[in-house]
């Protein structure tokens, strides 16, 4: 097995990113999307981040996309321009291998370089692996919103985590 490579997002990554995200939409509460977006939507989303210069990276090994992460606008109002929200997803068979940690670590560094000062993680309360990942990277829990999402016939909490960059 070759070494893991983390590199900037490229347009050829859209199908793999879309497939990974589809898995989480359809099989988990990691996202509150109820229907998986298609490649056109994901291309527009990543294209917007590229236009803004926001960090968007992928992890691959032997040419296979294993995960992706990005940091982008936390809220659209100008006063929030120094605060970003991070996102990370790994292929289901790539979990527990340190790939998510490597991706978010890279995004943190790129976010600092970009000029972001604060990073927010908005995580479903049941996503304990993601919460642990963020804690390991220095995020702290700053609040919980109880029962704000409804998916798979149950109410879900959101945990907000924050890291100064």
C-alpha cells in the first residue's frame, strides 16, 4: 500500500466526493441532508470555495479518493469573514485510519494561511468519532443545540466546537 497523499481539490474529484457524501446522507446522521445532491451541485459548491480561495483538500492513496475536507464561510454576513466552518468526510472503509485527522490538520493550516481566525465545527451529537477527532485537534465544545434536526424518525442534537487559529 502506498503512502497517503493530501492535495488540493481538483475537478476530477467531484464524482468521488459526491459518492462519499451520498453514503453519509443515505446511511448516517452525520449530515442533515435528506436527499443526496448530485455532481452538479457538489461541483458548484466546491467551485465557489475555489473562487473564494478557501481550503478544500482530498486524501487519496493509489489514485483512490479516501476523503475530503474543507473550511468555508461560517455565516454569509461580512462580520463573520474571519470565522470558518470545517467539514470532513472519509470513505466508509477508510474510517479509523487517521485520514480524517490528517485532512482536518491540513485544512487548519491552510485556514490560518488564508486569514481565518476561528474555526467552528458543527457536529451531530451522535457523531462521537468526529467530536473526538476535533477534540484531539484542540477544538473545545462551546455549546449544544438539543433536538434541532429530525432524520431517520428521531430528533438529533448539534454540538458546536471551536478552535482559535
